[in-house]
C-alpha cells in the first residue's frame, strides 16, 4: 500500500514546469514567475496545515478527491484540468482535508 510520503513524491514529479510551455519574451517570463508563485503558495498551504502528515507513512485512502484519485491499490492518479504543475497541490490539500 502506498503512503502519503509516496503521494508527495508523485506530486513533486507532476509539478514540474517546462520552459517550452511558456514561449519566449517578457510575457513568458511573467507567466513563469506567476505560475511558480501559485505553485509555492499551494505547496506552502499544504505544509503549513499538515506539516507532519505530509511526510508521514500513513496509508493512502482510496477514493476520488476532485481531480486526484487514489486507486484501490493505493496508487495516486491525477487528471490535470489545464496545467498540472499549478493545480495539483490544491487537490492534495483537498485529499488531506477530507481524510483528516
């Protein structure tokens, strides 16, 4: 069974931005910074609210938590809405809130 620590690793792998998605020029730089700030705010909200739990070995609870699904074997599965790096931490917080 996968744990919350495994979920955290999965989210970190999904929350990687690719510079090629942004194009070039000043507008691209602004969007890059804006998305980075949004990701940081969401990640920090999770770590502020559940500092010990996000690093724990607590088993994952199967179910659907918005766009984040935990399969019966404990594997996390995420379906992005528009751009996964800027929204996945929000759904992790939703999972932690519902399973608290």
